[in-house]
C-alpha cells in the first residue's frame, strides 16, 4: 500500500514551491472546476471587495437554475441542489466576513429563484427542497445578526412571506426567524394573525376547521406559541378551534416538556389519536414517560407490556427491560418469547425471536406455523431468512417457499426475477439440509400449478 503524505510533509512541499507557480497552477485548475473557483473566492476576497464576491454568487444562483432548462432538466434536482449548497456556503462566508447586508440581499435572491425554479423541476426524491429550505434558515440567521433591524418591519416581512409559500420553501419560517423577531416581533405577528383569524367564520363545534386559510393561520399561531415557549397559548389555540381530541398528544407532550406532569397526563386522556404525524412519541410511549417521571414505574411498565403484546415492537421491549431489574430480566424475556410464539402475526413473532437471538425457538415457530405465515410480509421474512439460513437451512427453505408461492399465486410479474432467485437458493439450501426430495416435489408442483407462467420459467433458466 502506498504511504499517504502527511499534512506536515505537504506543508513543507508547498512552502518550498514558489508563489507564482502555485497561483498559476490554481488558476489553471479553476478553469474546469467551478467549486474550486468558488471556494478560492470565498477564501481570498477581501472584506473591502465583498461586492465582487456577491456578484459572483448571484451569477452562480442563476447558473444553477439554468440546469432546469436543459432537455433533461426535469431530472436535474440533485445537480441543482449540489450547486446551491455551494452557493449557501459562499453566502455564509460573506456573513463571516461581516457583510450581513449583502448576505441578506443574496438570500432574498436565493429564495425568489428557488420558488420560481421549483415550479419547473421534478424533486420527487427530495434532493432540492431541503436545500431551498436551508436558504430560508440562513435568511433567518442573517437577520438575527443584523443589529439595527426594524422589528415591526421584519414582522411584516415574515407575515407577507408565509402567505406566499406555494412550493413550501418557506415552511417553518416563523420558527427560523424567531430569534431575529424576538418577543416583540413574535407578539406583533401574533396580534396580526389573530386579527385575521377573528375575521374568518368560526368552525362548527366538534368539526375540524374548513378551508386552508383558517388552518394555515392556526398553524402559524401554534408555531408562534412554540417559539415563545408559551404552552398555555398553544392550548388556548387548540381548544378554541375544537381540536383537543385530535391534538391532545401534542398538548400533552408540550406540558410534559414543561415539567407540568399531572396536566400532561390529564390532557393525554382527552385525545382519540394514538399516533399523530410529526410527534416523536405515540400515546403509550408518551404516557409511560409521564408515569416514569411521576415515579409510577409499575404502571408505565404495564402500559408498555400491553403495547408490546399488540405489535411485538423491539423498541417497546427495550423500554420494558429498562424498567426491569436485572434479576427479573430472564423471566421478562421468557414472557416476551411466549407472547411471540402465540402472536396473531406469526411472521412478526418469528422476526422478534430472531432479533432476540433465540434462533432455535424461531425455527420451531416457522416449522409449526408455516401454513399461517404470510408471504406478503417479505421484508420481515427476508430478515428472518438471513438469520436462520446457516443454522437452520430447512426452515429458511420453508420461508423461501412461502415467498415464492406468494409471488406466483398473485401473478406479481415484476417480482418474477426475485422468485427465480429464491428457487435457485432453495436448491442450495435443500442440498445442505438433505431435502432434495422435497425440492424435487416442489418444482414438480410449480410445473403443474404455474407451468404457463413462461416469463417466470425463462428467468429460472437464466439464473440456473
């Protein structure tokens, strides 16, 4: 292996090289490497000439979005995102040089170009949208560093921008500008939004608010309440809109984080949702956290057991073990294994046992429940096969058979290549497990039941 030159050795080599040679070499490389050119400009542009760097950055913003105009521009999201990431790094370099005014203007240009450009690009993979949102985050940061800012004017800017957010680039803008707005700006924005809300028709009791306008305003008011750390204001908004049953989980979590444990427990019971999109915890997890904080660990453990018995979740079982003494852990693990063996979803039971490392019990369960295991849970079953293939090849063979038959019985043409691969692996497992006769019988069954699926058999031929 070639020895890597150390940083100290590289420094010695560079110091021995004359500056003219280095300059010429860098200029030559910059002709074909725009990222190198941008990085050098960020590094060497003096503070007095940051207008030059700003002009260069504006050009790179335009150049990045020009990629969307190519014949294959619809699939340029990743390339544009990479260019814009470098643009944001250059803008941060301007901020570090203390040129906040130019940085702020550049971020206005960045966000405008992003909203215009997102209308013409396919970002199904989510490459570009986070980069565009990062521009808004940086915009909030630069405003927070501008000392002579007009708070009321800034609140007006945020108000206008959140109402003009067709491509979701400015989602969470209030939160991102919270430090710049400060308490005064947030309250100014809150007063204006509450006035708008009061002018709209009130929702019918017991029904969700109709229309995007009211929903948007309520969401912004909730965002302001969070930015101010005002749990009571958040609760007041939710209750005034008749959303307590839906958002009890959100309210309870905020009360819990504020240390208001009894209130958190009471509000949690007002809800009907066990899970809410955007919330880090579901109902049983949050309730157990509150009970633990209240010193009621036995109750928390019981709640987690009930949840575990429903879905055999690994993370839930780990929480149960954390509440279990070392002396009682073996008994707890035996109880969990017994639940897995008799669970309504045998594939989930087998998967949990393999995750626990109890492969012998998992293999027995496969053997006993093979007629009940569903091939539709292929992700789970493939993970089980990976664990069982070497120590228990006959049970791995059974699981491959289940997957293969599910594909052929449902005529899932797109998966025929997988089915052919499974059949080939089954042949290998059968040889190891001494199941050649079962393999032969199975192939004969396939010929009789699915002999007309020529595309499958063609793939079998190519993989054998």
